[in-house]
C-alpha cells in the first residue's frame, strides 16, 4: 500500500517561491489554484502574497490567459458549457460574464462525440437514454443534447431503426414463455419502460412477442 508523502513546510520565502515555480512548470494555474497549493507549504500569508505578486509580475500567472486556454482545451475535449462553467468556478472564476460572447458550436461538438460512440441512428429509447446520459456527463445542456442527437441521426435513414424489434429481442432474453399472466405482463411493462420505451411501444412489443411465441409453439 502506498501513501502520499507529507508535504515538507517551507523554511523561508525561497521555499515558497520554488514550490510555486515547480507547480507552474508542470502546467498553467489560476491564482486561486496556486494560492491553495503553496498554502500547503506555509501559513505565512505575507510570503504567499509576495510570491503570487512576483508570478504575476513575471507573467507566470495570467488569469485571462489561463481562462482562454482552459476553455479552448475543454472544448477540444468535447466538454459542454455546463461542465466548463462548473470547472472554472472551482478554479475561482465567475463564469457568468466569461461566456457572454461565446460562439462555439457546442451542438456540433456533442454530435462529434456521438459519432465516435454510435455508428447507427439513435432512436431506440434505451440507446437514446444512454446517449443523453453520456452527453450530460460531458456537461452539455439538454437543448444542445437533443439538437446533437437530431444532427447525428441525419446521417442515418429512419428505416435503419427497428425499435419494436429491439424491444421484442429484450423481452425474448428475459421471458421464455408467453406473457399472459397479469403479473408477468406488469413485469414486462416495467422492464421496457425502465429502458425508455413508451407505454404504447411496450404494449406493441408484448403483443408481437406473444404472437411469435405462439407461432413457435
């Protein structure tokens, strides 16, 4: 089992300065981030303020540059504006004004993520719910998510999707006999509805499943 080594306190301001430069050498930081990190080395606020001031003076710290690079990097990784705003807030920035003139095409970015994950039309309710959850996890807003799914689906004709057939296939994996008892009927309803199918689609799937079972018999 490995343990993190305890942070060695800085004996003087040079120790705080070395810590700041080491962190900045690894990646760009916001002022809030750097203050927190060098604050682990000392509780001497005067040393911290002096080192932070020097970092700004030398151009090692530049919050405007940090925000610009952070947003661009997050966009390049496919993150949505909700995720980017949340991450910036954690780093000490009020994002309310940062996106006032943001013209980035988040819908196309979200559609690109979908294209990398799905090579077919997203119409099956179960798959659609997974796609929505996937884009939510990337921080995309709901309206952009639905637009991205529509944009993705333009690549695939509607007749590529056999939602009813897929629902019946799900039932066939769970039920081995006709769904005739009320208890099994209710179980099948809950099963498909929990996977995103509408009540109407679920009823049609159960009917078709029973017809196929009866034909096999």
